[in-house]
C-alpha cells in the first residue's frame, strides 16, 4: 500500500532558501500535514493548496518551524472554511501548545477559550499506534531533541520512520530496521558543525550502507547543494516533489 509524501519545506529552522521542514502525507483520500511551521501557509499557497485541502495536522514538538503556522491555520479554518481541523498531538504536548504557544493569539472570550475551541483535538500516547485513515497508521516514538522538552518521531504503517527533530540515535534506527520491518527513513540532518540538538551528516555517515540506502535527508541548511555527492548512500528529499513511499 503506497503513500504520497510531498514536503512543504525541507529547510532547517534558520534556512531562508527552503521552507520549514513540514510534510504532506497522503493516501489518495486523506491528507495529513506533519508539522505546521511559520512558513507553512506560504509554502502551501505556492503549491496551489489551501488549509481546506487538508484533513488533519500532527505536531511533533513545540518549535516555531513546526508549530508557528498553527494560529493562521486555526483562524482560516474557523473564519474562512467554518470547520475545525483535526489536530493529532501527544498528550504531553497538548497543554503546552495551548498555554505557551497558541493562547495569546487565538483566545477570544466567549469564542475560543481552549485548544478544543480551535481544533478537533486527538491526543496520542507514545508507543500506541493510531489509525488516522484507511491507509495511514501512525505511532509516536519519544526522541531526544532538546533536554527537558518532549519531542517525538513518527513510525508510519509499520515501515516508515520520520525522525522529526532529534539527536543521533543509531540504536533506535538499528532496532527499527532489524526488529520492526523499517524500510524507509526520512531523517533530519545538520550538515556542518556539532550536532547538539540535531543529527549531523557525519553521524549518519557512520551507519551501515544498507541502512544509509533507506535514508532520505531533510531539515537541511541553505548550503545543501555543497553536500550533493557527499552523503554516502543517502539522498536528499526535495521540497515540493511528490514521492511515493
Ligand atoms: O539548544 C539549542 C536550542 C535551539 N537551537 C537552534 O534553534 C532551533 C529551533 O528549531 P530547530 O529545533 O529546528 O533547530 C534549533 C537550532 O537551530 C540550538 O542550536 N540549540
Ligand atoms: Zn526544526
Ligand atoms: Zn526542533
């Protein structure tokens, strides 16, 4: 069963050539937006789409390049399209998203006073697969990104790993490939410098070649073209292209 992946953007948080690393994942009759960053409204517009073309949005963690477009999404759904967008979010992120990110802009006494007034909220528990559509099942995997902040990777249809933002975790990748039938890895990459809160290209290059061949790189800096041909067996995802997974 194949899925379609179209990256709204493939850029790092500070990239200017590329939009924020947000993705459209579709099964033909259902479209999920994975993360909705600051640039998501413009990126979607440039692909000739609107928020009304989406069925649901999922948030991996609370950083502007992953949640900064949610206020516009919620307002457009309420005042232009007159419906609520389904929001899939880890239970651990639910209150943080409202209290620390969205409340200031979205709240309107008597109209929008909580996250549920703005979205059709579906909370997810890590490790518990959730069926989003006939052909999309998704599980949250807690990852290490910013110490002390919750953040999650995604495991889709028991075979596709979507790292979101995370530090290098070769043990997790090895386990997914060896024990959980993983055949596709969509992985963030920091091309230069120490990883700190991300996974570096040199760390990914230490993985066995068969694992590298499963990896498509995303969340990269503006100088990505300098690294074409220097990524071992791994290839770059390009924003806007439609991939069949
Ligand atoms: O301890 C920290 C926290 C953050 N940052 C930067 O801020 C960005 C926030 O979005 P991001 O997670 O896509 O990328 C992060 C980094 O670029 C950092 O370098 N070190
Ligand atoms: Zn990011
Ligand atoms: Zn982040």
